[in-house]
C-alpha cells in the first residue's frame, strides 16, 4: 500500500467505492475496487468469480476423439520464452502470432502454464491454446 | 420341460421357418445343459400376473410405435449406435460367463459400470475389470440375495453408487463363490463408484439418449425356451414356455433392424460371440427394468502408463495430465508447491516418454512415481 498525505491508497479507494446516500442502485464494484476494499489481490478476487475450465480435447488422431480442438491458436510452435523478476509475468513467442502472456490469474496457474510452455518448447510440440480478448493465453493443451 | 428331455433345436428352427422370423437358432453350451442347469442361469424373479399383463401391454405399445415410425422423424439421434463397434473400437469388450448361478443382475450391472467408465472418458482400452463377486456375494448378500433368489438392477446399481465396488483382481468371480473369495479390508483404495443411477425404463427415446450420452443400460426380460438357442439375427419369442427372468446389458440399437444390441453373460458360445439383437418391445426388454449410471469415479493406481498430454489454465492448481488408456486426470495438491512438484514430475515423464504410476483418487492425482 502506498502512503500519500498520511492516508493509504487503499483508504482513498475505499472512499471512492463507499455507497452514498444519493445512490439509486447498488454500486457495481470493479475487481480493483473490491480488492482495495478487502485488502486482497485482484487475482484473488477474480479466482472466486471464474470457474476453472477442464480439458476437453482427445489426443489428436485418436479413433475415440469426440470433440475436435476448438482452440483459438494451434499449429504454432513456441520459439522463445520470456520472464522477468515481477510476479506472474511469463510470456511465450508463438511462431506466427508473436508474444503472448501466460495467464497471470494465480501463482500456481502462472507457474504451471510456464512449465507447460517450457515443456512444449523443449519437445517441439505446438500447443493448442485459448486466448482472451487482451491476447493473454488462458488455457493450453500440449500433446 | 422334464429333466431328461433333450433341448430340441430342430423344432425351434422349424417354428422359425414357419413364422418366417429373422433369427437363427443353434446348439451351444446352454442347449447341451439339463433344464435345471439352464434354470439356474436365470437371476431375475418373474413378476406376478397383474404386473406381467402391464408389461405385455407396454411392450405391445412399443412394437406398434416402432412399426409406425418406419419413416424416421428427424431427431438428433443416429439411426444406429453400437458401443461394441464405434468405428472399429469397442467400449464393452469382454463377454463374461456367470456359470451356474443366478447372478445375471451383477453381470448386467457391472457391464453398465465398465462401459460407462470407458465411454464417458472416451477411452475404450481403460482397464476397468470390476468385481461381480463383490456386487453379488458382497452387497447382494446384505439384502438376502444369492444364486437362487435373483435380484434387480436398481438396488444393485444403487449399491454401486452409494458404496462402490472393487476390482475383479481384489475379489474374483466364481459361481456360488466356490473359490472362497472375500473382500480385502483395503478395497476402498481400489474401487469404482457410480455418480448416480438413471431409470429410463419404458421410454425408448430416453434409453437411446442415455446410451449415446453415458453408456449401457440394463435390460431385464422374460426368457422363453427358444431364447437359449439364439445364435444370430433379431430375436423375438416364437416357441417354448416362460422359463424365468434374466438380465443383460443393452449396449446399442439399430433402427433399421428395429432392435436393441445386447451383451449377455453366458459366454461366447451363445449368440454372436456373446452379443445379440432383441426386437424393440419384445419380452419386456425395454419395459421392465432399464437402469444406467451417469458416470463412474475410479480410485486406483494407474500402474505403468505413459503421459500423452497435459493441460493448464491460469486458475489455482488446475494442471491436468492425459494418461495412456485412462484419459484426463487432474493433478492434486494440498498446496501450490505440491501441485507444481507433481505436475513437473509428470511433465518430465511426458518429455522422456517414461512410465508413471500415479494414484488417482476419483480422477485427482494425489501421489505419483515417475521412472
């Protein structure tokens, strides 16, 4: 928490988020506002809202495959990896689509995606990945 | 039939020819038995006359509807569906033999569990050989069931749902439990458990929906004398008396033949290598007791298998592995560190094409060896 003018940033956000007598409906709080209110990380707030997805793909080419890959990105090998010292800031370079960030939703999620991407790079397997509108990779199958 | 009377396959063939009914009779292991030995194989007690009349009326209605819908209306279901042959692959392989004990309900129920376990995972080679002995001599005996009393599918599959049953390797089947098998105290670490039962009795559409969505259902029916000699074609009762009640697993259907595809538990000399066709609405096959399950949890070691795929999202501890013959398993972990440790080990196995042995607790890996 940053301190300015003797008041914490959280406290100032709290003021902004607090209901007012003139409100005519409940205040819609963003994840950031909720995080400030409850002194949590944004990621922790979002974890509650978003249900984890499960794998649905069958091994490519298997006779029993009932659902094809509906992944947004496929067939592009990972040709580079990037990470820095800040938390959950791992990226991969897909051969055609370029740099994509691995979902920073949670510590374990970011770590497991990083391990999976590194594995895909090591074995030369092009992943089947989903990305959100911001271009972040939110799920990845690697065969 | 008198005990000394020989089973007359020729007479049955003559009756079939006379009625021009499209199935073939043949000698087999059952036709060579004595009448009392055959009677022993029937493990479902026949209902009273009033109930029989009701079942007969239901069957008649189904036969009439089936005859009318020769021109199929456009439903989402295919005209043919066979779990024993999905593009050359079977989810219900392995015909068993109950031998001389009226344990058919256990065999039909286990066929439902095994077929559903494989089909819902999309893994036809999943190793899931479950213990009919546990279901029949274990759970069945707690409610007074034995080789002579018979049983019904709903209570059997309810035990499988609420309590679970172990694998064949823990308690192997023998007629009358003559091998003296019993339940090991550690059985709950090696067991299957159904998610819920589904009663689709007397509803053709529901039976077909269940087959195509989840897997097999049971089918109990009245056995007439001619049924023992069924060899191929679409069975309907032509000759002989009521012998008793029996239970099989329905594993598919064929609208062009107007028949259910069934998996029996009388060995491979009966029918088409142990399978057969029974006409829609015949002998109460679709009106008496059709029960399935909606899924099967498995708690077991994977044994030596390879990791073929992996999956992850940004959510907390949501790493998964795809194990050869088994399908997707979620990697567990009481802490994030534990999850990452197991996931990392299993990913290494994938990279090296090495064998793993992981403990799957109802689909979640809680321990893993990587070699």
